[in-house]
C-alpha cells in the first residue's frame, strides 16, 4: 500500500472527497452539530451591534463544514467573517468551487507558527477542526500556534478519532493511505492545557470524541 503525505494525498483525493460526506457524518455529526451551532450563536449574539466575529475552520478541506456554517448563519441572520486554512491546494480549489460568498481560504500548514498578513493574531472568536488531528504529528504545536490567533475568550471545538488504521483512498484505480497518527483523547486534552487552553468538555460519542476548550485568560 502506498502512503502519502497529507498535501499530496488530499490533492489526489479532492475531486472525490464529496463522496465521503455520509461516511464522515456517521462519526457523530449529530452530536457535533448542536455543539458547533451553540458556540456560533453564542459568539454572534455576544458581538451583535459591533464588528462581525471572525470564525476559523482549521483544516477546512473542501469546505464541507464551512458550507453548513454559512447556511446556519444565513438562517439565523447572523454575520461573521469566515476563514478556512488547509494544507492542500486541491482541497482549497474544491472549496472555492463549492462555497458562495467566499470565505477567506488560506493555504497553510496549521502546525506552523502563526505569522504573516494572512494569519491574523488575536483575531478569531471560534475555531473548529474536524477530522484533522489524525494528520498532525505534534498537536501541542498546533494548539500553541492557534492560541496566538485567538481573541480573548476564544473557543475551540474539535473531534478526535483514535484511529489505529489508516483510511484507504482510491485514485485512478490505485489504493493509497494518507499518513495518519494515533492520538488518545488524554493526549489531546493534555496538549491543549499545555498550550494555553482550558478544556470545558470531553464528550465520547459512538465513534469519536468531541472536545471543547477556551483560551485560558
Ligand atoms: C479528512 S479532511 C477533513 C476536512 C474537513 N475538516 C472536514 O471535516 O471535512 C483533513 C484535512 O486536513 C488537511 N490537513 C492535514 N494536515 C494539515 C496541516 N498540517 N495543515 C493544514 N491542513 C492539514 C488536509 O489537507 C485535509 O483537507
């Protein structure tokens, strides 16, 4: 079996990623969705009347979750500045094609320290990261880098799927696995606490664990 780094793997996978939505949703999206909507509503209500809050999808892929967030914001008549960061130009290209009202999509490695004009400091009120931790070698690096980009009281929501076997993808008739790393929930919560976050919730679902944390003042 061929093993590919995430950038190359997801570039190849991008065209067919959409076909995986039902499979991805089966990892407890029904539990993740209310948690995410509640956090978005809370941030938007808290900033109503002032500047629209900045919300970030870290490892946004082809915009699967960003598209849903856009619809939710519209339904609630909220406005927010939406951002998506991802390592794979192919996934971002797919996101541009499917998302209207253009969120700000930036090609970047989320393990790299935040810097540069496309990586605002102390900006985001809420960040979420779904199905991403599994590709990161050093989650402490990711959480520390993200911490610098967060506004006071910023919140993070993520899922962890302790994945002992890689996910096989087919491209041009050939199978490959995108490099992945196994992370236990305890390792994730420890990495968050070490990087300036306070964990509020660790909720084990049937297939995944949802974790919510806020910036430690
Ligand atoms: C399984 S997809 C999840 C996409 C999206 N979050 C979703 O829920 O559909 C994993 C995504 O993480 C991205 N990714 C993996 N490692 C990354 C890194 N170090 N920096 C930025 N993005 C990364 C991949 O390019 C891919 O788009």
